[in-house]
C-alpha cells in the first residue's frame, strides 16, 4: 500500500504530552494512519491549507490558545471541503454544556480524554473502526 493511500488524520492539541500520547496510540493501534499535528486551531487551518491530502478524520482539543476547538470546529463546518469530514472532539472537559455546544457546531463525536494510555489506545482503535474503516489498516 502506497503511503499516499493511507488515511490522513489531522490532530489539533496544544498539550505536548497529549500529542505524544496520541502519536504513540496511533502508532500502536492504527499504524498505517498518517498523522498531522497542529498546536492550535489556527495551526490546524494553516496545515489543512498547505497539505495536498484531505483528512479522513480531524481530532480537536477544545481548550487551545489563539483559536480553540469550538472556533476551529465552526470554521471547518463553514468550509465546503470539510462539511462532511468526521470531526471528533477529544478533550479533558466532561461538561454537558461543552458536549451540547460541540454537537450544535457539527462535531461527530465528543470524547473525554482518559487518564491512562491504555484507554487512549482503545479510543484510537474505536475511531479507526468507526470513522476510517476501509481506509485504514
């Protein structure tokens, strides 16, 4: 399989440790997925404009500087290229109001970040099966 046929997952998260853990979880549980990391919503939008490949999945943290997850989600859903792209909010917030707002803005899923790497691996596997099946691994 050519690297360009592997599904591309864009991840926006300002926490270096969380990016590291997500990278490890994908490497272990969905190794054929190509990952593009952004530090915040603005970096994500810039990366999307620069890359030749469209993402098959976008993962957004909510609490980021410059352009937070809600703002990035809204901008993505207003852009014709990303209206159908699955977008998952992966955040430390468990607030029902945040979940509802993400849903109203067009998130496909809202997941509270686990505290253990093992649980993160299970989430990555589930995301691969639910959103990338047939394109990945």
